[in-house]
């Protein structure tokens, strides 16, 4: 579809092959308990490619890496892993037909109560491949100043190499109509959504919602919002019947282009609800706080960003100094690459479960930048309450651990600091702490990580990095306690 689009001809395409060579030493390659540690040297050779397409009506970004791991001692664990991130936004027919798409291949920890590997050199059964994609063509039409409409179809897929987590295929239809500028003071909207999740070897899940909304503009900066509708879900709930009338009311306040606040309170079939989205951008900082509540699944969460995105924050920070979005994104990408910054760090851990659950999530983040420093801070608190029966997780958790994910709570903080010592040399320091608790079983797990790295740009397309890392995990199960120290030395080349 992108190739057939006339927009692709006018786009500027950039292809860049890459090669990373890294040597690592770890004193606990299997993340084993005290007394059972084994050290190892690990060689990584990772060719990759970056493809960026920008132009009128088209944004395309793809990054693929083939990571080849060779162990000095654990030779039978030599393997190849794949990492892919890709996204696109395209206007296929001007002002009418559009396309959004994403694709991902990554390695994720399976259980929050097992060993938490921070990269792929650790040898653990608590890690697996996750592959997902989403493609969403849609039609958008404007009826003058009266209204605008959108009809969107989305196809999503999630599968893993862990047999206990069910693969899923999702089809979603979304139709919406919103008032135009003719209804400036009193706006309105109508929305309909029908979602079907097909899961391998399990009943499908249907989620249907129809609603209407009203917006009353009190002033240029302050708007009252309300929404009311009906939802019907077909999964067999262990609690309240998953359907009924819902409503929410709140306000939006936008005193400037740099500051916004949207909040609401209401009621759904599972009880009272609340939402919050607050953002503020100053000259050298970006602040955000968000709170949300929703019925969801593990598979759906894999299709959502659960990271503090370094690129997104730098985009906001440099919005005033570099107005052009294409040039700004190129500068951001180059800065992250040159400084050896992490592209993101996790806000919470997506627990592998086949159950439908109610998730309540609070997240807060801030990015600060100066002449030679960049600092990212984040904090999160997420609770998950299962809404369906335990039996669907028997192959994933085993019959003795079925209540482990009935009710969980995660909280944590993360920090990343980059200090540019000179035009070619920078230091990165990171630290993180997370805690998860399973209320029914009383199991708890605490994880701490600290890291220190030095990056040197030898040539425009050649850089070297030395990293030190220490991580520690303590749990109520003595077999889950471990410590690891590691050092990495790498060369990264572009062509």
C-alpha cells in the first residue's frame, strides 16, 4: 500500500546498515542464587539496518538488528535473536484514505516473580520472544464546518514462543463522528467500537461500546466534557457482569500551548472510574502525569507503549528551538545515537497471563536538559485485578501457582542521566528500583539496577562504549534471590 501511494515517491528515504560488536563479562550468567553462580564471557555480533522515510503525507521508521550471541563456556546456549521496531503513518489518498502501522520483535521477561534479565546475555527460562504487528487503514471525511467522521479498521496480532501464553488475533472496527467549527461553544460526538479477540485454543473475546459525548466551551482555555454510553463484553467474569451503562464527566484546561490538563470521573460496570492527563513543557523541561483505568489483556498491552520514550521527550524539549518536525526528529535520533542514550526504559512489567484483568495505572515522568546534561526521571504504580477464571493459565503457571496473578501491584522509579564531557565523549548513569506484590499468595519481589557507561565518538560513524552494571533481586522465595555484576565493551559502526 505504501509503494502504491504517490506520497512514497515524494518522500526522502535513508538506508543505513549498522554493525555492533560487543564483548561482555558477567559473574552470574544464569542469574542463579548465591552459591550457584557461573561466570562467562559473551561475544555479540549484531548486524542491522535502519530505514527512515519522511515526506509530505508519509512517515516511516524501521530499525532491525540480528543479535548473534556466542558464549565462551555455555557454548550450547549460543543463539540468534531478532529485534525489530517499525512504524508508519501514511496518507494514501489526500484528505481521505490513511494508514497507520506498527511491527515489533523483542525479548521479554515472562513472570515478574522470576529472574529479571535486563538484556539477552542472561541465560534464563524466564525470557521469551514476543512478536506483534498492527495495521490500521482508515477513511476520514470532513463535512464542511458541520462535522468530521472517521471509519477505521484495525488488525492486530501478538504471538510468543512461550506455549502457555495464547497467541491472539484482533479485529476492531471504530466509527466516530465529531462536530466541527460550526458547533464551537457546544460540541458533540458519537462513537462506536466493536472488537473481537481470537485466541488459540480458547474462547474469543468480544468487546462492544457505543457512546455519545458533549463538550461545552466555557472559555478559550477551559472546556467541560461529558460522555455516556453502553458497553457489552462477552467474557465470563468472576465478578460483576461485564456490561451496562457507563458515564464520565470532567474538564479540559489548556492555559497555553505548553500546558494542558484533562481529567474526568465516572462509573462503569466494575465501579467508580477516574482519569488524568497533565503535561507541561518549559524551556528546559517536560513534565507529565497520567492515570488510567481499563479492562485489558496481556496481548493488548504488548501493542501499547509501556516505556518512557527518550525520543518523544527530546522532541518536546526541542520543539521551540527546532520547529520543523522532520529536521527535529533527525536531530533527536542523531543525539540519542551519538550520546549512547537508552531509547526508553520500562514503566512497568507486562505480566504474562491469559486472563482478562482490570488495570489501574499511575505514571509520572520528567525530562530535564541543560547545555551538557540530560536527565530523565519516572515513577509508576500499577495494579491488576483478574476478571476471569484461573484455569486458562494452567499451562502457563502450573496448577500450584494459579492464584499468583489474581491481584498484583507494581511500583517503581527509574532515572537516567547523560553528561556530555566533551563534544565526543559522554557519561551515562542509570538506576532503577521496582517492586511487585501478589496479594493472594503474599509473594513479593524487589529489583534494583545501577549502571555506568562511557561513550566515545571516534569518527562520525564509529563509536565505542564501556558499561558497568549491577543488578540485585530479592524475593520471598529464597531461590529467586540473586546478584549480578557485568561489564560490556562495544564498537558501533554505521555505513
